[in-house]
């Protein structure tokens, strides 16, 4: 039995690896720096920005009125008492009195007005226009102080700091408050240059006037915050507050105190100190202050409040701005504002002041958030990740980013886009190689679904070549195997499935596909092993496929004629399904049918009908049940009822047509001829274009022929339409059938009609069959020549075998009866040469040919034929013995006695048979003629002692034994053997008696 299983396309469940990201909050950077880092940040700030706080530069004092010139005094008076716009007053004075001796003083005063207004660039420009040499010494000191102030306020280089120091040294020589101011600024310059000792010495002097002593104490406190530990600085701040409360209340000083609390880790005190400053209208917090407040709020979990100061800090172009953006991203992340957080991290990474560490952490978090919040923006996430692994090759986060990139490619459903991106990437890693292999795998699967096999093979081959992950390599081979199986390319499917299995990572399904590939190549033993491997490795969830594999294993056993083993496997397949397996049950029923256990077959088929009402096997189940009822000799009505149900419920199936045929045959076989005729006609009417209709018409014809109602059949057939109406050849066939029926009943009465039929239809196939009947009749009537002529005609090579074979067989008999051995030999040779004969028939003709060749003394042909036949492995023992005997006798006849003796050797052990006994004696005779009398005598003694039912050859043994004694000079003993044989031999063979007499006579003549 060959089971054809329709294989549906296998849909592989290939699991996509997903990247399990831990909570983002646990991956963000810990933004609170340690103490040393904060101190360094403050020092860096001081070195860049003079005293650290631009608005803390002490204001310049007013110039003393040194001139008595009336216009200038009037202008100064207006400046001090009347005008709201002092620069306008001075500008008007300079315009109205261009030649005034007070012009340098007025220009200096205008510059100081600009300083007071905060217009420092304009003030510096104005100062550069003043003729210093025209000023009084004190005005010159004021000039130097003012110009140094504008330079310090906008310091850009070390040269600026040098120039400011030179001016301040000059101004400090003045004995007024101007000199004191210059001295304080020199302390700030020393601080900026890093000469902390000099700066502390200047600020610590005790000879400052009461106007500037508070300023000096203030600067000393600031210096303490920048250069000493927080506790010491805070003590100095408390001292300043006690001595000069108006200085300590400055917003900028409170800012420094708050920052020190932050640096010391006292976040609550930092918040209490810094947060009120945020609400002052005339105060703008520094980036450092905002960062300290924002970080303190963040550390206390007050994320919403931290947003404002951190946003302010992020506006700085320095490193503090980058750190502020990073912490801002963290705060937004805490507040679940992931999109805003991603933006902050992105800005932090791109910030000009960002350190490498900040850029690394910011980009890392930005990538994670980009992936979480904007997964549809596949390209942006990949580009960010590529930037990270390129710019930070040694980052501890590199493995996570590579895993994330892999996850992105594994989850992106646009596999073509993924492949294009992967091909473009310059970054190489095992993770990306694995992702590429997966993408190629999915593209291959998609191409297979579209039946674009060339493209699919390209993708899958590339996936295999990458070979990064064994599981994907195995799946690539498996997809190729599944596709090849679906296309019927079973050898290719087997090869691909085997490669999948060889990876060691193949799913159980690979064994299943390998099994089907081998099964469809009829490699049933290896297919069995593949299906067995599948059942042993598949999961319990795959019950349906396991049941199918067990059924195929059963098929493999059944095909190899191991029905009991197959039955056990089918039972396992049925028991493995919760409600049973209809296919396995059907196979079980089939085996019971083969074993002739029809009752068990019927019970199993009834179980299918009851428990599997939707089974696709039901038409064949009903058909087999009907057949089982017929074969079990149940009442015909039971089988007919089943066939009726089959035709009714499944009228459009092949089994319905077969059931209708069975129904008709059942009626005919049970003697209900007219019912059978009606059933056949119903089948033809229902299925007029089917093969069953043609078979039914043939059966119907035979019925009508057997009833001698051929004319009635012909009339019915003519109504069936062109397709079923008998042709001229069919009409000839019908007439022949009628004649054949009459011939069987009365040979002599039908001969004339047969001869007439041959003359009327000489070209019809039935003419040959009619001639075969005539030739047989002629041979029986002694008309051998006529019979031989017809048989020769029918035995021509062009004739069909059903005519040629019986004709050749008949000719061998005619030739043998007529003593024509050569002609008989040729006839047997023609029979033996026919191609396509069944093995037993071919062997029978070969044996007959060997005999005929030996009888005709064509020893060469007999030897050739026997040698060929003896190579066969299916020879019965008796046939083999006869062929060996014929070959040996033929070799004897050609004088090849050595070959003959070797040929006879296999017969020496089987002398109970006629062929064995004859071969034994012939072998002994040849041994005797070779002069080996003792060996011959020994061999004959053994033959006689063991005995044989072949009396003729036993007698021949005694004759040869007598010859041995005679040859040895013991004629008396030889004579005794011959006389005993003559008296006791009961056989009827005349040649035995003749040989006895000839030997006795010979002995008498020699006396």
C-alpha cells in the first residue's frame, strides 16, 4: 500500500528575541557629583569669570567736583538734582561747550554714567576717547579704575587681565577711596590668577575705610567658599552676616551659601536658601546656582519643582549646562514625560560643553527612550545607536546598545528596510550579525510565501552563510526543506532537512519534514527513523502532528509487510489524540481487512462513523464497510444498505461511484440478474462520463452476452450518446463474445460462424482470438497442418502477447509430437525472449528451453541458458537441481568433463531427488573414467549406504560399483553384485537389464 499524504505548507513558529529592558529609571546617570568635582567646577568658574559673579563687581564711587567752571558746575548740578537722564545732560554739555576746559572731566563722568547704567562696552568706548593726560591725578586714578573695571567685566584673555592689573596698580596709588577700590579689585585679579594667598591677604587688610570694609569682608567670604571646605566657608558667612548683615543678605551671597549646602549634601538647607532667590525680580540666578537647586530638588524627589532651575541651568554653554540638561531628562523621566526626557537627553549629548561621560550617558538614555516612545521612527533610533557604538567603543553600555539594536531589527516588520540598514552599517558585531541572519530568514520566508523561489533561496543561503546563530541556520535550512517538500522536490527537501538537523539546533519539525521527504522517495526504513525521532523530540502540545507522524511510521511498516508493528503504531496515533484519530483508525480497519478479520474491521469503521462525523475519510469508510460486509458473507441486504447510504450522502465522490458498482455486482453475484442490470444502468445514468460508467457498461455487456441478449445490449448502448455508444470494433467484439459463448457450448456447431467472423472482421482484435479457437479445434481434429499455419500466424512478434504466447506454446507441442526438435527449440526460444514476463513464467520457459536445447543437441545454447537462469535468486530447489543437471550433461556432451564434475558437485548432497541422484552417479562415472577407481568406489559406497528412493540410479550405482571391482581385478565380486542386482531389481527400465547382461557376458568371455 502506498499512502499519499497531502502536505500543507508548514508555517514555522520562529520565536523573535525581544530585548528586556530594565526600568529606565535605574539606568539613568547618578547626577550628584562628589565633593571634589563640585569644588573643581567652582574653581573653573572663578578663573573664567573674575570673582565668579558679574553683578558682584563693586560699583565705582562718584568723582569729586574739582573744577570751578560755571557751565560744568551747572551741568553737574542738573545731573545731581534735575535730570532723569544724566547721559543726556553730559552729552548736551559736551555739544554746547566743545572747547570747555572741563571737557575731559565731563567725558570721564559720562563714561562713569554708562558704567552705572550697565552699558559697559559703551563706557569703555567713551573712556578710550578721554585724554588721560588732561585729567587731574585723582581723575586719572578714577579713569584707570573705571577702565580696569570695564576690562574685567568683559575679560576675554590673559592679556586683558594683565592690562586690568596694570591700571589697577596705578589707581591704587591714590590715597582716596579710589585707591581702596582699586586694591579690592587687585585682590579679585589675584584670585582669578590663582594666587589665593595674595587675594586673601588683600581682602583681610584692616585699613579699609568704613565704606569699603564690608566689601572686602564680602570678597573674603566669597574666596572662602571657593577655596575652603563648606563648613569653614559657612562659618565665615555667619561672621559676615553678624558684622555686615546688609552684605550677607545679597542674593549673590545667598546663592553661594546655598551652593555650599548643596556641595555639602545638605539638600534641604540648599533648597531653603536658593529657592527664594528664584522669585526675585531684579536677580538672575547663575547656571551653577540653578543646577545646585535643581539637583537638590531632584535628590529630594521633588521632580516637578526641579524642572524650572534645571531648565535655567541648561541654558549655559559650559559643562554645567550639559549636566543640567542630563538631569532635566532624568527628572522628566521620573514624571513619565518620556518624550520630553528623550529631547533633553538628545540636547545634552549635543551640548558644546558636554563632557564625554555626559555625552555617553545622555546618548545612552536618549536611545532607550527613543526606542520606547518612538518605535515607529526606526531609522532615527538606529542612527543614534550607531553613533553611540562608534563614538564610545569602550563604553560599559555598548553591549546593551548592541542588544537593543538587535532587538530593533528583530521587531521591525519591514524586513527589507532592516536589511538595507544592516548592509549600510559600518559597525560590526555578533549581535548585528545575528539580527541580519534573522532578517534574511524572514525575507526568505516571505519570498517563499510569494512563491518567489529564486529570491527565497538567495535570502536563505545568505542566512546560512552568516551562520551566526545555530537556531537561525537550522530554521533557514528548515524553510528550504519545507518549500522543497511543498514543490515535490523530495531529494532537495531531505538534504535541507538533514542540514538543519546537523546544526544541533533544529526544532523537532526538521525530523518531521525529513521523514516526509524520505517517505515520498519510498525510503521507508529511513523515513521511519525520521518520524520516530520527531515523536521522541516533539512537545506534547503538537499532538496532531505527532499522531500524523505515528501514522506515517505505521505506513512505513505496512509497506514493508509488517502489519502487526503497523497496527501498534496506528493505535498509538489514535490514543494520542483526545478524541482519537480518524486516519489512524482507518488504517487499523484496513489491516483488519487484510487479515480477513472483517468483524473487527467493521467495528473499527463504525467507530469512525460515530466519533468522527466530520471526517474526510467517511466516503471510503462507508465503501470499505460495505466491502467488509460482502467479504464476511453478511446478508447482502446489509452491504447494499451501506452502499446506498454512500451514494446518497456522498454522491460526488469516487467512492460513491465505486459503491454503486459494488451494489450492482452484489446483486449479480447473488443471482439477482435483473436487479443487477438495473443497478448498472442507474450507475451509467448517474455518472455517464466516469471510468466506472465504462466499467459498468462492460459488465453489463458481459451479462447480456452470458444471457445471449447481445442485441438487447446493443440497442441499449446505442441510446447512451456518442461517448458510450459501441463503435464498429466494439460491435465486432460483441459478436465475438456471442460466438465464444456458443463455442463453449457446442464447438462443432460454431466453427463455420467463427470462420465467417474471421473473414468479415480480419483487422479486428477479436479475429485473432477467433483464429486461436479455430486452431485449437483443428489440432484436436487432426488437422495439424491447418492448426500449425494459424499458430505460426498468431505467434508473429507483432501480435499481442495474449495471442502470441498461447500460439507459441501450442506450436511446441505440435513440433514435439511431430519429432521436430529444432522447430520446438526455436518456439521455446521465442517464448523465453519475450520481455515483461512474470518471473515464474519466464523461469518456466527458460527451463523448457534448456531441456529442448539439450534434446536437440544444441549444447551451447543449453549451457548459456542454464548459466543465466542459475544466477537468479528466486529459483526453487528442484528447478535449480534440474538446471545444474542439464548444464552438467551438456558440458559432458561437449567433452568438458572437468566443468561437468564441478557443476555436479552441488547435487551430491541431494541424491534423494531424481536430479540429485542422477547428478551423483554422473559425477561418480566421470570420476571412474578419470581413473580414480578408489575414489569412485568410496563415493558409491557412501551413496548406497545412505540409500535413496531413486531406484533406477541406485541400480546404476551398483553397476558402476561392479565396474570398479572389475577394474581392480575382483571380477568375482563384480559378478556377485551384478547377479544380485539382476535378481532383486524391480524396476521396469529395460536398459538396466541390458547393462547387467552386457557386463556378465563380458566377464564370461574374458575367462
